[in-house]
């Protein structure tokens, strides 16, 4: 006669099947989508606070300008991943303040050349753009960024700056730094 399957074993098998099936659901029904979004949102908030409240803007701008003087580094359009498995080997030579910020990528803007530290990508993009001394607008519609932190260093955010609540949150973080 066949073995009788215990109730405990049936529950364990059911949980394993439900867990496996949860990954096959469309994203809007998946329980993991909300959890992933929560952690991404939390990390984004942490990165914004570290960038806007805890960073010395003058030191960050100076570090970026040091990199701008390195002809080997300043190749227009080049991207230097800082986080993750595809980290560019050259990033280990970046100034410590940039490494401490831990941007996802450091980008070199096309002519005109500037440095962009991208703190988050994916759902929202935000970070800073650093410009060389005596930088002038190359064309009338050129946008430096969304908010000037100090002359030569601009915060940019592809998020909802047109949303008054979001914009006020960003402004509050910047004011917190200034105090």
C-alpha cells in the first residue's frame, strides 16, 4: 500500500508551489513587485538625503573638476559604472567623496563636457551635474539641471519636480543642508 502523505508535508509542498507560482504572475499581481518597489523607493530616499543633506557641495565640485582635468578620463559620452558587477576598473581611482556617494554611474557629457553623477536609474533618475570653471551656456536652450546647489554644481531629477509635494520634499532636503 502507498505511503500516506502527512498534513505537514502537504502544507510545505503547497507553500513551495505558491512561492514558485508567485514569480510567474504578471508584475501588477505579484506580491514581490510591491516589496521591490518599497526597497527601491527607500534606497532612492536614502541616496537623495545623502547627496542633498550630507555631502559637502564644494568638495564634491572640486573632486569632479579634478577628474575633468584628466584627459584619459574625460572622453565625451563615456560611462563609468561604479556599483555592481560591471564596475569600471578606473572608478577605484576616483576621489573618495565620489566613491562615498556611491553613484550608480559617472557619465561624461558630450560637448560641452561636464560630469554627471547618476545616483539612481530605472524608475527615477537623479544626481548632480558638475561643470568646469567659467562654463558658459553653449546654446540658448541648454539646461544645467533642475536646481543649482552652488555655482557649477546642479541637482537634476527626472522624477516629479513638477509635483508640488515632491518638489517641496527636495527643497526641504536642500534647505536642511544649508542650515
